[in-house]
C-alpha cells in the first residue's frame, strides 16, 4: 500500500516446465475475473479489427459514385456483419471486459460472485462469434442488416442459412450477457468489502450495476424475438410473415424494445469510465455524485419506454408518435445532467491532459453532438426526413464511436498500467488520439450533410449527384486515419506490454480501490484493504488531515445477502421478461384470429386438472424445504419425490394436449394460433423440464446426504425458480385457456 | 357545440361533491388542527374536483376512453399521493387498517386498480351506471392510498427502504405498462361503451371530426396514457426514493 513497486514474480522462475505450460494453458480454463476480463478485452479487440476492416471495405465501395468494387449482395452481407460484430462482439464484450476486471477490484472483492458462471458468460462470446461467422461457409452471411427486419429476414426472402446463424449467434451472445449481468448484480450486492456501502460505490461500479439491470430486462426481449424468428424459419411458423396474418411490425416492436435499451447498455460502461477518469485528471471529486448516480437510474427506466422513436416512419399513427416523441425528448434531461456534471467537474480543477483525459474531453464534445442530433430524431417531422438517410448513420456513429469507442480508448490508457504493470506510451497515445479525432470527425461530420442532401443509407452505391462524390470520398479518407489510429493502438499495446515504463501501484494518483493493490493485482486481489469511509478511500489515506466527509452512517458493516438467492432472483427477473414477450405476442395474435384452429381446440377441464398438479408441486416443494430446515431427511426426500412426480405428471398432461393436437393435424405451422400456442406453452414446458432436471440433481445430492446444515440456500434458490415456473403457468393458463371462455 | 362552448359549459358542479370536499376540509382541521400540511390537502381536493367536475369528466362519461384514463390516473395516483403527503408526521392508521400496510397488498392494490377496472365488463358498467361509478371512484382512491402508503406514509419507519421502494415502484410501473401496451395494440374495444357514444351533449361530431379522435385512436391514446405518462409518475417517485437515499444520515464532520 506504500506505492513502491515490486515487479510481479514471473511464473517462469517459480514453476517447472510442466507447471509453466499448465499456467499458460490455464488462460483457457481460468475462472479468475481478471484473466476473464483480459480475455473479454482481447476478444473485443480482435473483433474490433475484423469489424473495422469490414467498415473499411464498405467505405472503399462508397468512396466514388457508381462503384462496382463490391457486389450489392456482398455489400449487404458486409454491412450486416459490420453492425452485428461491432455491437455484439466489440462494444458489449469490451464493456463487460472492463467491468469484469475492475468492478470486483473497485468494491474490494476477491472475485465475481460466481466465477464459473463468469467463465461461461465469456466463452459464449467466441462461441457466438464463430457461429455468426460460420454462416459465411454455410451459404453466405446474413444480408438483412443488424436489425434483421421482417419479412426480409424470413425464409421466402432470405433462403440461405445466414439469418439462422445470425439468430442463433445472437441468442447465444444474449444468454452470455444475461449470465454476466446476473453475476455483476450478485457481485455488487453480495461481495462488497467491509465499509463499501452502496452509497460509497465508485461511479463506474454503480453505473454498470444499473446497466446490469437493463441487460437482464432487455436481452431476453431480443431472445424471445429471435426464438420466434427461428421458429418461423425452421418450423414454418408465421409470427412475422404478413401473408399468413403475421406481423412484420411486431418484429420491429420487439427488436426496438430491446434495441433502444441496448443503446444505453452499450453507452453505460462508457459513462462509467468517463465518470472515473475526468475527476482523477481534474484532481477534484466528481461534481454531483448523486445526480450522476440517480440520472443513470432515470435513463435506465426511461430507455425501456422510448423504443417507438425508432419506428416513426413505420406508421404507428399520430397518437403513438406523439407519446414516443415526448418520452424520447425527456430522456435528454438525465443525459444532459450527466454532461453538465462531467463538465462541472473539470471547471476549477487542475487539469492534466494525459491521453485518458484527452479521450474523455473528445468524448464530451462528440457525445454532446450525438445528443443534439439524437434529440432531432425525437422530433417526428424531422425524423421523417432524416431517418433513412446518412444523417442517422452519422448520428449513431457519433454515439457508437465518438462516445463509446473514445471512452474505451480512455479506459485502455487509464487501466492498462493496472492490468499489465506497465504504462502505455504517451507519445504513441497522442498519435492515436489525434489520428482518431481527425479521422472520426472527417468520416462522420460530413455524413450529416450527406444525409441532409438526401443520400439514403443502406445503399451499396449512389448516382453522381452534386457534392455527393467529394463528400463520400472525404468520409472514406477519414476511415484511413482511424485505421492508422487503430494500428498505433495495437502497436502501443504490444510494445508497452514488454517495454513500457513500470507503472507502480497508482500511476495516476487515483482514489478508488483498484489502485490500492499492486499492478497487476495478485491472484487474490488485495493483501489488505484500506478503511473505506467515503467514495475516495485512497484520498483519505493520502490526506489524513483533510479526508472526504464520511458518506452515510459511519460504519464498516454492510449487508451482504446470500449470493445464490440473489443470483436466482435476478435470473427470474430476466426469465419473466422473456415470458412477458411470448405472452404479449400470444395475446397480439389471439386478438386477431385467423382461419383454422383456435383456442376452442384446447381441452380446458383436463388442463385444469394437470395445472392443479403443477400448483400442488409448489406446495410439496415448500414442505420439502421446511423438512430440510428441520433436518428431517426422510421427510425432505419424500416431499421432493412427490414434487418431481407432480411436475412429471404435468408434463405428461402437456404431452397429451400436444399429441391430441398433432392427431387432428395441428402443428406449429398450421396457423398463427398454433404457432403462438406451441411457442408459449413449449417454452414453458421446457422450463418445467429444466426445473425437473434441477430438482432431480438436488434429489441425488440429498440422497447422498450432501445437505449439511447451513447449505440449504441452494435448495431454496432452486425452489424460487420452481415457484416462478408455476407462477408463469398461472398467467399462461389465464391467457390461453381461461380468457377464451370469457368471450 | 363548438370546442369553446364545450370547454366552458360542461363543468358539472355537483353539490354533493362540493359538500364532500368541504366536509373533508372541516374534518381535516378538526383532526389535525395546525399539524397538518394544508397545501397538500388543497392539492388533493383540487385534483379530485378537477377529475370529477371538469370537462374531462364529461368526456369520460361515455365519450372518450382516453378522458376516462386521465380521470383514472388522477384518482388512483395523484389524489391519494397528495392525501398521504398532507398527513402530519404523528398520524397513525387506526388498528384495523394496519393489516393493509403489507407491501404485497399495497402493490396488488395499486396494480389491481389498473387491471381490474379495465376488464371490459367492469369498465362498461362503471361508465353506464352511476352507482358503480361511485364505487369505482371510491375504490380507486382507497387502492391508490394503499399503494402509496408504502412510499409516502407519514413517518420514515412506515415506509419501504429506498432500495425496496425502487423495486416496488419499478415493478408496478412495468405491470401497468404491460396493460398500457395491451390497450394500445388491442384491435378490439376494451370498453365498448366508448365505441358508439350516446351523444347527450351534441359534441360527438367535434370529437370525431375537429379533434380527429376516432374510437380506435381514442383507445390507443388511453393505452399510451397508461403506458408512458403514468410510468413517468412512477419514475418521479423512483427519483424521490433515490434522493431520499442519498440525503440519508450525514454524520458529524468530527467523526471522519
């Protein structure tokens, strides 16, 4: 803690060759949050290069009018892959990577709450990336855009497997993000060091904590939509196919109900980074901590209800447009509050213009511009004119690159010393910075004007209209500057990793806990933690005569609930979001009946009987938990067996229902009732089945006598999940079976 | 009837309502004397009267579903909130009511008030029968009060902790948003009375023509009102919880 530096002991000197080999191989099997964080960042960097090269090729095609460098279909494939890669394989992994590495350090934790779940969440990213890119070998990459609008994404219009791989890949990536988000929430709630109360959390941690809630609510919405799309494509369902009564607009609703929170999911890690870097390089605490923290919550809540502004041009009607316009304008308020906070932090500070700060200042200016053009898209008439033009392309690249990538660059320069023990070169960093600023603004500022001149987006080439040629050429030249900047970054990383200046524990004189340990931190993160009474524990140590005022009650006691229960409750919230979408989709089509079979085909009395079995199983499981609490093993096993039997009986009942429908020739592809019915009840049945598997595992464990006193929390957590599955069935039963009786 | 005439002549001054408000005011004075917070009570009564005597009420009475929704939101969210805020800190619920202060009951009351009264049969009945309408109004006020008690009870100890309060409000917001989404996208009328209004005031042609409110668009606006502005009310309450949390105990400087 005294700031002296000991070079980390090289494993090569301590280990024999076999152990050394294992130590290196252990990167593949690691559950250490720091290594996983690095893996996230490297994966993100790799795909950043891939997506960047795709962008470069796209811009070369667009450099001159009437260009035939790329075939139209190749262009579409590349621009789909560019968007999907940058969003799901770059921005999300890099954000999660920084969170993975630094969030546990910032709260003084030893690791994430669930280290193995953490590794699982990470490995889904390369897996998803491979699935996505495998499409190239399986008949061609998807060519439908990252938004994959129906009905273009449906089989009649995209007959190769590209869209299927796209959908499966995103499904997998979504599961990975949700797993990591659950981990983040459980870590922050259950793994804080003594004294690190929720009100003392560093802003990076707080903002990403809020972000995790957005992830668990928004990603399941996408996954529900992807499941429906896959059912359409693989099982001949009809959800999004208009000529069978499906709704292409429904896809847009589902996609943007995910897609708008997704914008904030991507930008929140950037907000967190900027909220850490600007105070350190202004030598002042953040101005208005509570406002930055609370405005994050406001943005998170609002972001769920503003997706309609992506659909003004779809024809939702004037009423819906007006409401979404207002709510979209409102979201500018908490965002503006943040910008004011960051700016006010700099005012009167002793600014240090190191590379991280330079990137943050550029972030502020560019994010402000992104926000202004963003607000213009909340204004319906203006949106009508500019939505499908390059104006919008410029806008969202100002968010995605001007804000997010710039903040990530800041984070790389800020935290690389902590991760590697060595400083990045300031000189190369300034080259990267200026090339990036020049290249980025050259590429994207001009695109606003291109859009206002009427150049549509998503086109593979364009006619030689006045000014379009030189503007596009300028834009393409800018990309070359950005590519050079990326090369400088990679070069800097490679050189500095081996030959950079030794960093020491706290090279920037920062104040949060990650700087209280060695660089890189030891496996267990901290040998000893400083006392935590404020938001800047390291300031308090360095300035004992004028410490920060104590935040909240002067105590080092913190509540840390059971992590298993916290994790499972969080998981239940995300499952609830998934089922909510399936239920709403069912209702949507129920209200628009199609010819063919309908709810009348269903056997209500029999289903009620089987439902009673399922509801009874919640009761028996509860009895089993009580028996476990009283240490009565036989009774616990008996009730558990009964629970599993009742659950099994329910599944048999569902099977009978399905069998009868199949007998009368009703399957997923019959009509929309059948499609939505089988999807909803099928996913519920799948969850019952998985619950049964979990209970069987518990039965086995209990049989072996594994449940020592005080080890029952996992069993209770499984119980929560089982009860949740039953509650979902209450809603399914009411919607699918009872509601038609009221007609 | 033109819009101007409509806005000026359809205030439904009801002696009973005014008497009720006057009695409420007198009762409040007798109970709390000067300990009460009169401004909040005034707010509650003003919003209450506005909801029930202004042209909004005339429109909600069989013409416009969206006007009904405005009334509904005012009665279930705004009036009870002001009422609870007007209570002095010393106020305690009489014994039999304390059972109603369980958070689950409060949540069910708040969300149930939204869902229950939009069951088509009940929504229709409340619009056509004045007796049921009175029951509806009363129940909305009571359920709204039960909901807000968890957040706005007079003493801090009676309220949920800020974190629990945020979860309480956010889930309620979600549950109501889902109903709003269903109303917005429903192709059938949720409350069929509003489809073919009986034109007692001669305003229907203005509504359909000049205001451009077809019955479909009307229901859409109603759904959107429940979806978007109502969530903003919950959001405001969430922000208030955060403010309360961050303004929590500040120890003396000397402790540091």
